[in-house]
C-alpha cells in the first residue's frame, strides 16, 4: 500500500502572514492514474481556531506524481493584530481513507510566531481615590488623567475607557429620585488630551441624613492601540448632608389646673424630615413652683427618626395640695443628647413655661 506522511513534524509561520503551508509525502508503489485520499483536521493547543487560525477539516484527493511526491496543503491564519503575545501553536493531523497506509509521522505542529514590537501602554487613572461633596453643591466632578508612553514608537494615540458608577449606601436613580444620577459612559482621550472630566448630579433634598457613599470605576476597552492600562481604577464619593431639622415645644406656654393631676406637652419636629435617629433630653427647672411639692421633676428622653412620629409627648405629674396659693410656674428645657450635631439639629422654643393654677379655696 502507498503511505502518506507529513514532510516535517513542525513548521513555523509569522502571524503577519495570511497562510501556512504543510507538505504531505507519498511513498510506495501506486498504480497508474490511481488517486489517493486523506482527511486533514486541526486541534487547538495555545492557538484557538476562529481566533488565531481557520479550523482545518478537509478531504484531499490527488493522483501522486512520481517525479514530485510532495503535495502542499495551504491553510489560513487569522488577520494580524497589534498585541504583543507569546508564540502560539496548534496541530494538524491526518486520517487515511481505505487503501492508504499512514506512516508514523501523521501529526504536524504549526507554530504561530509573534513578531509584533512592544506595545505602548497608556496609563489612565482617577486623579483622586476619595471625593467628598456637600449635598447642596448638586454635582460631583471626576478627573481622569492620561500619561502617554513616549518610550515606544506609536505610544501616543486615542484611547477609551468605560466609566461606571455603583451604589453603596447612596442610591443612584434618574430624575432626582435617588441620591445621585447614575452614569455609564465611554470616555475618550485624544492624542493631545491629558485629562478628561466626568460630571454627575447629586440630589439635594430636605431630609436629614448620615454621610452616604457610592463608587465610580473605569476599565480599559479592548482592541485599542495604544493599550490603556488603568491605575487607581476606583474612586469613592462621600455625600455629606447639609440639611437641618428644627425641634421645639409646640406650644411653649401651658396653663394647668392643680387638680388636673397630669399635663401632656408636645415636642414637635417643626421643620425638615429625617432619616437619622436622634434623641432629645427634656428636663425641668424650678421657678416658684418646686419639684416634689408642686410637680414631679422631669428628666426624660424623646426619640426622633425615619420611623418615629414627628410629635413626641412629655407627660408631667402635677401635685395637688390643700393650700391656697397664687399661680406658680416652672420651666422645661430641651437639649440634644450627647453625640448628636447641634449644627444640623436646631431648636426653636427650646424652653416652655408651665403655669399651675391653684384649685383650693378658703373655708367659711
């Protein structure tokens, strides 16, 4: 039987070339005008079919020429790219049809040689890794910087990165429904650009809030030359609330009959809304009405917050006696519990006066 084998066990080709060629050698006696058929197939190694070369899966039928026993098969490589990478390889192997003997050399390795020069690397980075902005300012600006690689020919060119925001405790939503306007956009640097600015909107509301944050990231887009290398890829934005709430007695003057025994006083969130929990301390102070004789001393804590009523109540016990007295008065004061900011939680009518009317009369 005639035998067929590859001429070589390995062949190298530049990735800049469009084609690769392998030789098939026919040996042995062959009847005149008789054709031979072999099937060639490829299998990936580090080179991937469809990315680095066109997959081989073909049948070849030919009539050998005794004067030229070598047949060439030509395969196709993928278009050249500009990226510096390691050499890659794949294999081509043969399957014989009936009547053909395959010699041991039935597999050939095709090595695709990288011959691109070193690539230019352009550094893209955020100018800062932390940004702090007051809610009332309404916007935040992100500065992106570009540094060209001048050591490599062609190191200057247009590069692009994808800019994306992501929620943290601050929630992104369009049309002012959240804490900020979310963004996802491509930022392009021209040859002469060294800096670009991206701006998004901060929502200014009238709600007392804690510091909230979100992040922005940049990633290089693939397939560009020069290659963008991202440094300092993430920046955290802290939104500092500048809203206030106002708390006070409402009303700030009460009159109670001594015989009533209890008095309910209202402390109200007079202005603003809050997502922050905070506490108010209410204490009493004597005037001509004396704690323990005319009323029970007050030292109580009231809590306000997102899930709390905007009106809180202080209950005061009035002490009744059998003495004929003139109208007496004592005061109640409001103060913030320790640990809360007086810059953002303020008082109007932080002192209330309570007048106690006597209910006793002279015996006749």
